[in-house]
């Protein structure tokens, strides 16, 4: 008599799969739905990540300015209140507008940021012994490269106001810290646009000075106002500045800044940006 083992009998209510049964996967429509959901989520997350990156870079840049300001103040302590030089080797003041070439050997920085392949001109500037750090001269958001070498990132993104011990000419120019009547409102360092930066001097006219008057006949709408150097707008259409009291700020521009040197204001909004920056020039 044949005896069937109880172990060989299937259990009631349990379904066993055979090797010939197919396993069903995702259909094409289901895959397309999943991809669409991922794309939607990515579109929501990416702007937030971009905004966060801008904020991080802006904060890092402002920290650079604070360190440069500290070095600037230490210099004045060691040199009997004298400001670091920020002067051209030679300059032509045609129609009240300067055309300078390089900075003097005793200036806070030397060279030309648009062509310098290394940090030699930073390290040999008069301010470097008080900083001992070349990275703080460069904005983390500045990805511009030197001319004809797209593989070399520029070493410097910042310039110093001409009115901080620049070449003799303008009566608003200061040579000592004690001469600055409103330190909290007078800017020292500025994030300069990559299409504008060269030497370490950032120059802009005093409203209504001889340089603006010379241009007024050709531009009566804006009374001859023009940008001699252009501030950066890499920080969310804004730039960073530091002031003579040691603090640094982020300024948002109402109009994009993408021109080079010695250019007319683009419109009324750009004109207002220029006039705002001119408030940072020291008073007489």
C-alpha cells in the first residue's frame, strides 16, 4: 500500500509559485510617472539649493572683507594713523577722469588682477604682512579667469576706494584714519566686477565734480554721471563692501552690473545705484 507523506501535501489556503510563473515589473507608463515626479521634486529643490549657495558665498565673502578691514586697521596702528597707499605709478586726469597705470610699490596691493598668474603681487603689497592669507583677497563666487588662460582662476576680486589714500588730486581723499568723519558710512574695500577690475584702485566720481561736469554736455539726462569702475553683481545681483569702522555689508543693486570701465549709466535705475555708492565717498 502506497503511503503519502503528510509533508508532501499542500497546506490549506497557501499558494505556492511555480518556476513557470512570471513576475510582473513596472510598465512604461508607471516609469514615466516616476520620472515626472522626480523631475518635479528636483525643480522644487534646486532653486532652494541655489539660494543657499549664494548665501553661503556671500557670508564667506563678507568674512574676507572683515579680515581685510582688520589688517587695514592694524596697518594704521603701526604707521601712526597713516592709511595704506592706494596710488597709481602714473595717472592722467584728462577732463577730471583718471587713467592710471599700475599701483606704486608701497600700495596695499600691486599688479593687475586680470593678468596676474600667481599671488606675488598680493604678497608684496603693503597690507599682506597684516593678513598673511592670500585666499581672503578672492571672492568665492568669482569664477573669472585671467586673460588668455581660462584654466587659471584670478587671485583677487577686491579693490580699495581711491579716496583711501589714492593719488593726490581729489580734495575728498584721505591719508589718515582720523580724517574720516563718518567711518560707518565710508567704504574702503569693494567687490569689483570682473569686467572692470585691474589694479587695486576703485574710482568713482563725487556727484557734480569736474569729471561729471565734463560729461554733462553729452549726457544732460544724468548730468554726466558715469561709472569709472563697476562694482560686482555676482552675489544675487549685489556685491559686498567694507567700511572704515570695520563692518561689512551686502548691497543689492536695482540694475545689473555687467559693464566694464568708464561707461555711462544705463538708465534711471542704474543712475540711482551709482548715486547710492557715491554716498560712501568720504566728505570734505
